[in-house]
C-alpha cells in the first residue's frame, strides 16, 4: 500500500525508481551493473566464492581441536547450512539474473531482505540467527573481494526514464538509494554511481551529506527519520526533492502525476541552460559574480558548463576524507589543486584550507563521538594549527598550484586574533620553505571565512589582515542559533532568515564595502534563488554555490533591479519575521 514519508528537501527534482537499501557498514561494496552477457560468469563468481567459503568452513570443522567448545562447531555447522539455503543461494542469484547487479551488490541486497525478516521474528533465538547470516555473507564478500571484478562492468548512471514507467518493469529502471546515514565521503564515492536519487534517515538541510547530494544534482531527501526501516529492498519509490517527501509503493495515478512533474523539471532545466553564456548583470547594470563550489578538481567541468566565472569555494577536505588516516601528501595535493586551477582555464580558484571535524570526520573509524560537541571542537583551522606540519604541506601545495593560475586561499572557522596571526605566520613560513627548496610558487590573495559569530562581530580585525571575506552562512547560522546543522531533530529551528543571522550577514557585506574589500557568500544561502534578491539588496555582488544552482540564481539576477531592492532589503533586516516579508 502506498504511503509517504516526510523529510527535508535538499536537492531538487523528482526521482522515480526502485529502492536499494544499503547498510552504512556495507557502503564500500561495489555497485555495478553487469552486461546481460555477463550474467553467467557473475553467477559463476558468486558460486565460486560460496564454494570457497564452504570448503573453508569444512576445513575448520575438520581441524577443530578436540577440546574446542561444542558451540563452536555448532555455529560452523549452522553457517554451512545457511550457505546451502536457497534464501542465500537462489535468491541472491535472482538479483544478478533479474536486475543485473554485480555479485557483491546482489549479496548485500539479499542480506538486507533477510535482515528484515529476522528482525520481524517473534522468537528471540531465531532473531539472533541474523548475526550468523551476516557473518556468512561477510565471508563470501571477502572471497569475492579477492576474485577479479567483471571486466566490463557498466558503472554508468542510468538516466531516469521519462515515460511508460510500469510497475512490473524489472530491468533498466532507475534505482534510488535508501540508507540510514551516509557520510560526506560515502556520498563522494557515489558521485559516479548508478543512483537517480537518495534518501537518508538522518541529516539536516546543510549537513555536508546534503551538500554533496546537491552538488550531484540529483533529487534527495535527508532527515527522513525511519525511511530505511519502512522502505523494503526493491520497493518502488518516488523522491520529491522539492517538497522533501518520499512516496513508497505509489499508485499508478500518483506515478503518472510525478512522471509529469519530472518532465516539467527537465523542460525547465532545458530553458535555464540557454542562460549559460548570458552575463549575470542586473536590470540596472550591476555585474554579479556567480562562482562555483566544488569538492573535487573534476567538478570544474560542471562549473564551466554552467558559465561559472571562477571557483568561490573548493572544499579541499574531501581530498583528506575516507583514507583511514593516511593523509594526502604535498605532491598529491599540489596535483589536485593544479588540476582544479588548470581546469578553470585562467578563471580564479578559491581553495579553502582543510575543514575536517564535526560532520566531516576524516574517516568513519575516527568519527569523534568521544567529544560531546564536535562542531564546537577541534575542526577546521583549529585542527590545522594543532597539526602545523600537515597544514604547512597543504599551504605549500596551494602556493605551488598558484604558479599555474589565479589562486585565492580561504581560511575557515577563524575567530581569534591569535589564530589569524599564527595562520599568517605559517603562510609566510610555507613560502620560505619553498624559497629554500628553490621551488616555484605564485601570488595568492588571502581570505577569511566569516562563519563564527565572533568573527562577524570583529570585522575590522579581519579586514585589516585579509584581502577578502567569504561568509559561510551554513556555519554562521549553526553557531548563531546554537542549532546543529546536521541534526534533523532540530532542523525546524535552523533558520537562515533569523534576524540575528541576517544582521551578521548584512553587517559583513556593508563593512567590506566600506573598506573596499570584496565580500562573497559561499554558504547554501548563496545558491537559494529565494534569497537572491535579498542578498543583492544588502549589497552582495559575489555568490558562490553548486554549479547545479548557478543558472537558477542567474535568472533571479537578470530579473532584479538592485536600485529598487535596497530599501526593501533594509525593511527585511529590521523585521522580526523576515521570512514573511520575503514571501510577500
Ligand atoms: C559554510 O559554513 O557556510 C560553508 C560554506 O562551509 P561548510 O559548509 O563546508 O562548512
Ligand atoms: Mg563552514
């Protein structure tokens, strides 16, 4: 029966497809479509891995010491029985035959199905057998890992189909990912993936997982609470990324309605695409810089494709995440920054120094649950200053990349004069080290992010030391309102239009203008077309956002007359409830 689950809208558009449930612990399993002519060989891989595990277990049983506890051999015998059970064997093969999943994916899909069945069992003893199934699957996966992957696995994303979506379709239908949680690093891994949309149980609108989903430009809903419990493997699901709703098992009428909405969205995108080469100039002649936020050097192609005039935020921390603590060295970073700089063909690239911590852990094993308030802990520049050797390597890499094009350095989370001083000293030191090595480097402009209220209230200090400022409204909102941006349970209070947040944003823009230093906004506010007029009215001339948002914001810019927006923007600023004025 059809039902809806409400969450938070994070990436626009509609996706319709079958659900793929992925447990966080198995996200690293390869998800590939095989070619139809590979079904046989993929099943052979699966069978070979299963047979190898059977052999392994039989060997263990045969060589078990006489004095080993009886339960041990009992467990191994249960595992052997499970391996020969059709619920693991034949049912797993069906995912390969009917859906063309690769062996690992088929196995974990079937595991999700079985886990549900075990969870629903009344009998506690039987419920606990779930662990046995997991262990058996783990063993088979390990064997598969050792075996070669299918040679021509098609990892290409399947485009959502526009027409004739029939509920009995099996092959060639879009897939949507449903997970309890996805880390930003997981999301990055899924960037090249097969999924047409995402749903997660946890996460806020500006959590980094949501941010990466937005950069992938596919419909996504986060904070959908128990979605991963309610949706079953292979259910039909509609993700409405505009409304933040998912509909499970939709009726044909609802399906048709959303199919129509999907087509309208495509038409709108087509229309916006025509604005690519139109300069972003307001009706009264103000030129506005629309820049791109990127996570990887490869994202520069998407930035250029929508006519971005530069990169306003390269979140360099994505180079550092999910590497089990083995951080990228100077040369690896230099290659990545240089690739981004060259990818922009002479347009400026703003590289933000590493901002890990809070909801961007270096990797899962180091997720800092021990610290009660990681967002208030050692993240961003605080971590960099605590690890000067790591920071110096990054600074040298950025300075070297600056020899290949226009580069700006951007420092996150600064609050104290002492932090500013130490940062500038380290930048000088990085230059000295390069001089000593005789290595080439280029000039850089230095900028500070304004994302801690303390910084927004000490603007003169920041403007004295830095060439430009960039307002991180995601964190500025989080820290001004004391609302964890990644926590869906307080998402209703996370309000970028709170008068206090707007006041800090407005003052930063005004103070920059007064002292003749550029100010940009690079938080999600900059990419929200509903905020464009207000930010223009407050004097903002530089907006940095995901490439997927640039054309919509450009459309707002082209329709705006800034000279008529200034008084209105001041009225919004003075209002107790700015949101009401914005809608009016
Ligand atoms: C911000 O805080 O607004 C910002 C742009 O940085 P991040 O979202 O990466 O914390
Ligand atoms: Mg931030």
